[in-house]
């Protein structure tokens, strides 16, 4: 049984939508009210009751700015919660895929980050996500940890949906152009991960091959400003987007100025083809099926 934690979130819901395409895999979807991952007792009881063979941990505290004023809560979910799941997997022999963030990289580098580049998280969210990765690796060295960036899906509170809403309401929008990264269409990442889990389940891939840290985002590079322009263009919205600097839009948590992820490792290891972010954005805005 594949347990999807945080099943009500953006990524969790993508796994729910994809599940019917993988009839040979059995899923158990747990929202935060079905399973609070911060409780080790609840996690252990959940594992005892259900025959969990994999956990795809989509549960996280993702409110980057709010985390600055709720560090204990962010830590409970992103560190303790991740550790609880990894511990239960270690006890029962289940596999684990854990998701993390490009925000673990926050320095002056301006070439795409590789998985073994030094991390330098700033802010509560970024620091708790890195600590969560480390806790998972300590408890379950065989876990697959996927660092991703700028995640969006058709449903959910995300940049694309915010741009579409504001683009319908306003003639003009100001968006930062000095933060560079790559969007990730959550269904693309969910599909890539399920493809790998299925290969392991079919004995076409050794589970040990998934071990370690991996990057996944769409292909290409852009600023939030470019991303917003593309949303307006593809959605056919008549809203002018103006580039501004981050200092003109101060937020409680600092964002890295450059956090492009190099995906060479995952592409080469598993022969994955990753769509360009504009192609995926088009699918997200135009295709009702995803
Ligand atoms: N969103 C991004 O731009 C982004 C960027 C880089 C990396 N990531 C990473 O990608 C992963 C998926 O993110 P996402 O965008 O899908 O996040 P999301 O939409 O915020 O979903 C997170 C889910 O976790 C659940 N959750 C929170 N606390 C929980 C708890 N104690 N026990 C169980 N579930 C809990 C939430 O449920 P409630 O809503 O009921 O609290 C929510 O459904 C996360 O690891 C995130 O750090 C995201």
C-alpha cells in the first residue's frame, strides 16, 4: 500500500488524480485530518493498521512567510513529521519519497545547483526543510529525497492561480524580476515519481537506485516576472506586468535570488524527459484533464 501523506495539498491531489492510471499500485490517501504526521504515536498506529510499503510524503508546512512567526509549528511538520514517517518506514521496511525545496540553496551562485552543492538555507521554512531532509536520511538512508521548486497545480493556492485571479481583476501588476528559478507543474513531478515507484514494484529497478537527493523541476529558467507574463499571455488576460525588484516587495522571509536546479542526475539515472515550463504551463491552463 502506497501512503500519500498531505493528500489534500497541491502535490497530494496530483497523486490522487494520477492513481487510476496505475491500477496495479494500491494507494492510501491521508489528509492532515486522517493522519497528523507530527504525532509519532499516530504515525506508528497508522502503519500498524495498514500494510504500508511506501510513503510519498506530500505533507509539509509550506507557508514560507508565516513560518517566520510560527517556527515551532514549521519544525513540527517539516522536521518531526518527516522523521516520524522515516522512523516508521525503517521499522517496517517501507520505502519513502520525501519532497524538499530549492530554498535550501541561498547564496550568490549563479549556475544551476547540483545535488552535492553546499546548502545555505535562510529563513525558518528553508532551514526546517533542510533539517527534515537530514532527519529522514539519518533514520532511513535509503530514502529518495526530491528537491523541487516553484510548485503549482491546477488547484491550490499557488502563483499561477494568483496571477490568473489578479489578471482578471486588475489592469496592471508588479512582479519581481530578480528572483530566478524554474516552475514545477506538480502533475509532471508526481508522474515522474510514480513511474519510478512502479518500476521498483515491478522489479525493473532496484529500490537502492532511488537513494539520496535528486532535483526535479520543469526545464528552462525564468524570473517570477517572466512567469507572470507567460501566465497572462497563455491565459489571454489583458493585464500589463511590470518588473520590480525584491526590495520593492518586502516579505517576512527572504527568497533566494537564484535557485535553478540542475536535473542532470535524475534524467541520466532514469532516462526521464522533462517538459519545458512553458509547455507545462500551457497544459495547466488549457487542458481540463490534468
Ligand atoms: N509549493 C511550492 O512552491 C513548493 C516549492 C518547493 C518545494 N515544495 C515542497 O513540495 C512538497 C509539496 O508541496 P505542496 O505545494 O503540495 O504543499 P501544500 O499544497 O501546502 O500541501 C501540504 C499539505 O501538507 C498538509 N499538512 C500540513 N501539516 C500536516 C501534518 N501535521 N500532518 C499531515 N499533513 C499535514 C497540509 O494539510 P492542511 O492544509 O490540512 O494543513 C497540506 O495538505 C512540500 O514538501 C513542499 O515543501 C513546495
